[in-house]
C-alpha cells in the first residue's frame, strides 16, 4: 500500500466529502421548504430564499461538462 499517496490524498478526500455533505444538506433543506408550500392558506414568502434554493438545486447543472459550456450566474 502506498502510504505516501494515502497521506497526500486523505485531506483532499475529506474536504470533498464535507463539500458533498454540505451540498446534500442544502438540497434536503430546500426540498423540505418546498414541500411545506402545499398548504391551503396564503403566507408571505421570501422570494430571495426561494431563488437561492432553486440555484442550489441547479448548481451542478450550471457547470461546464462535455458538450456544454458553463453558465455564469450573476446575483445582485
């Protein structure tokens, strides 16, 4: 086993896992907020929070991949 490689790669792996877990947590939170909208009475909502949730869900689709260029989003 190449311990030198494992020693170098482990921090990157842990960082990637944390970033993925944070992204999943954000997606789950967005889905929970969206699922609560199925109530009959009207309530005030924060449009910015809704847009941020939508962008979080679309974040992976905005990145460049084979055959598609990156979509740049500017928030003001």
